[in-house]
């Protein structure tokens, strides 16, 4: 079944916030309502994106901060072109695990790159496409760290202060765009957090041209 206009949903947040599980549960729920859903994640989800993911997340090469930001942006540009725009054009619902907000927060707020410049490169990468709704899964750093179930990648191994700036960056960006970015408390159980997510998505579905 397709709808009047595709809906672009994004989940974002700290590593260990449970985004990936929540994305899958959200996609299952939307499909059960008869929607055609494309689930994707960043960096990755395209052939180019998977190669860039390996470069940027593994510990093999030194990657300076502007290069890091541009690699994430390049992966995003390909994802938008190959997956997100075509699916939206068919009226599908997109559930994306991270998007431009991650670069603004990790490489900008936490890394120190200029936010305005990053937003401009972001416009180039996405062709100014932005999610209709981004849900930021927020929880204390210690809890996020405790939930991580595998060895840290290159970014996850950055220090506590970096991840604290990531958390604060998400909150600041949500404050700046309250119409598009909502913060949810992700410290509860998986089921309770999924309920909060579904409430927000239900609210958006009731208001937009996709209703
Ligand atoms: P992700 O695959 O979401 O990690 P996980 O599956 O562990 O939640 O993201 C990998 C890492 O890349 C994560 O530490 C966040 C970081 N990242 C950025 O720094 N900038 C970006 O633009 C994106 C998309 C991710």
C-alpha cells in the first residue's frame, strides 16, 4: 500500500542508546499497519556507503576530522540518491538509523568543526532533504556505555568528554528545531521506549499529507 507522500523518519542518539533495535521494532509496527517501509542506516546501506563505513569506523588509517565529516556526508549523499529519494517518490515510509544530525553533533558539537559549514555541506549531500521527524534517544552516558555489547569502534573509543559533548549537542539541536527533532528518554525498557516512539510517530502521521 502506498500513501500520498512518503514519510521520512529518523532515530538518532548516543552509541548504546538502542537505536538499531528501536528502528527495527518501529519498521515492523509500521509494516503491520500496511505501510511499505524501507529501513536503512548510516554510514552504509549502499555499496559505496559500506566501503566508507569500513574506512571511517575501523582503526586502520588515521582520518582527520574534516575528512571524517566528508566521508559521513559522502555516504549520506549516496544513500539519499540510491535509496531514500526513490522510496519517498513511491510513497514509502523511511526509517533511518542516524542521518545528518549525527554529523552536526559528532563532528560539529563534539569534534569542534564549524556548524554552519557542516550544515552547508549537509545541504549539498542531501539536496536539502531532511527527515520529517527525528527522534533522539537520550540517556546518561554511563548507561549507554554499559549497554554496548561489542568492542568499541574508532569513534566509540573517544573519551568521556567527547561523548558528553555529543549528548549535549543532541539536546541543543533539538532545542533549535523543536518542530522536527524530539528527545525521548531512552533509559527505560526497550518496550517502554518503543511505546514513546510509536506515540510520536502516531502524532506525526495524524498531521501530515501522508495521513
Ligand atoms: P552507528 O553505526 O550508528 O553505531 P552503532 O551501531 O554502534 O550505534 O554509528 C557508528 C559511529 O559513527 C557512531 O559512533 C557514531 C558515528 N557517526 C558520526 O560520528 N557521524 C555521523 O555522521 C554518523 C552517521 C555516525
